[in-house]
C-alpha cells in the first residue's frame, strides 16, 4: 500500500462520515458532494494500484467505474428511472468483477464454500424481498440478485487461484450493503439503512480495490 492509497482511503472514510450527516439532515447538496467524493476515492485507489497489463486489473477498473456511476444515479433513488439506472450500473459492475475473478481463479474448497454461502444469500434475499416487490421490479431485482450472487460465489474462485485477500470480504460486504439499499426502497425507508449500508458499501469497495495490490 502506497501513500496515495492511504490518502484516498482516508478521503473515502471522511467523505462517508460527512455523507451520513448529509443523509441524516436531508442536505441535498451535501449528498451530491460527499457521495461523489467518497465514491471517487475507490476509483482513485484502483487507478494507483492497477497493472494495465493485467486483465484482472482492467476488468476491476471497469467494475469500479460502473459502481461510481451507480452511486451517482442512486443519489436520486426515490425516482424510479434513476433507481433502475443505478441498479443496472451496479449489475454491469458485478459482471465486470465476475470476469476479473474468472481471469485469476481456480476450483478449490474456497470456491465451494463461497458458492454455498452465495446460494443461501440469494435465496434469503429473494424470499425476503418478494412480498414487497411490485411486478415492475420483480424480474429486475431477481436478475440482479442472481448476478451479485454469482459474483460472491466466484470471489472464492478468485481467492483460491490468486489469494487476493480483498475479493472474498469485499464481495460479500457488497452484497450485504445491497440488502440495505433494497430495504430502503422496498421494505422500510429510514436512516438506519444508510447508517449501516453506506459504510458497509464503501468498506466493500475499498477491499475490492485493495485486492489489486494484496
């Protein structure tokens, strides 16, 4: 880890705290400024650590960029078009991460364990959300759950092949943070979703970005 990585990591942490304050007080300008600041941090960390000759690095960078745009769309998540655009961006991010994981992975016990855990998480997520999904979102959310579940499963595949310590933790934290996005949208809108979901999300992306170096 170099100095720039540390600086960008601190930037992400401070901006996340400020973002939570803005969310708590419904400060619209603060939401835009601090979310973009926090989300740009993991992109910058990835850029400082990436090896442009590595397919893993390049696909991870694509994933981080899609995640960044997903964050921007979700600033206006109360509007259906922006919520769907945000989820679509994150789906493409997960697909990019999946391709990255496949490029370095191998089959082993870690892949088996992560696959079982991912299947349990997918089933739980769908059963939990289904009663609250209107028809317009049911297929959309189901596809998304399958994609992020696949990413979680393949994080064990990537770890087994390359021992990239950030991929396992980062992938499952990402999935957990998505549950709070879903809870906010479909179950109950309250600050607790942001209080838990946002730090979990940024921690997930930092772990994934650091996997470029670990």
